[in-house]
């Protein structure tokens, strides 16, 4: 799990991350990649990365591109998320507080055991969320031993 925060004052149009897993000799033995669109300044996005069972070290490589999608607009600052434990699940309510319909919203749920990441769900996409609409989602942490969770908003944009 990579938690990536945009600490700049610019919107990141495209963010590609790659993690290379190394053995004790420094050779790459596995890798995974993920990408994000329109990351707002100060926001944190989540990448669920696959890892081998054993590795000695890792290297993270990223590619940041600015100004690539002038027609995209990020509306993440107009989205509110509430959540609560449900019946063997987590109920998530995502509200579009903007005055425009949002083409795509992506969120991810990260489960923690103490301060450690215990599990991360694959990011979920919701399409065509009308202005003022609340969408209810369900995350099912089957067989996950956790004591807290966090819902992260990876993106909410129009094209």
C-alpha cells in the first residue's frame, strides 16, 4: 500500500508510480505499477500494490506530469465522505456537493491494525454522480483483522 500525498501547490494531472522489489543481491525480483489522475494539492491518494512474499528492499519510481489534461477538472474538494461500521461491512456515503455532475469518483478503503496497514480494498469507481447526489457503497473486509479504517478519495473529476 502506497499512501501518496501531493505536497506541491499544483494539481498533478498524471501520477504514475512503480515499485521495484529487490532481493538481497539488489536484483529486481518483482514490480507493480499504478496511476492517478488530477491529484489536488494537499490530498492523499492510495495505490494498492502487489508484493512478493519475500523481498529485501524496494525502490519507488514516479512520473509526475502537469498541464496534460486542460479539460479535466478535479472536484475532490466538493466531495464529502462519511462512513460507519455496518453488518460485517463498512457503509460509505459519498456526496457530490458541487453544482456539476462528476464523471468519475474513485475511493479506496484502507484497514489498520494499530498503526500498520492490515488490508486495502481495490479502489472502486463510481460514474456519473449528479450534483447534490449521495451514493451509498459497501466495503466488505472479510477475514481482515483490523481495529480501524480510513476511506481515501483518489479522484473526483470531469473530463
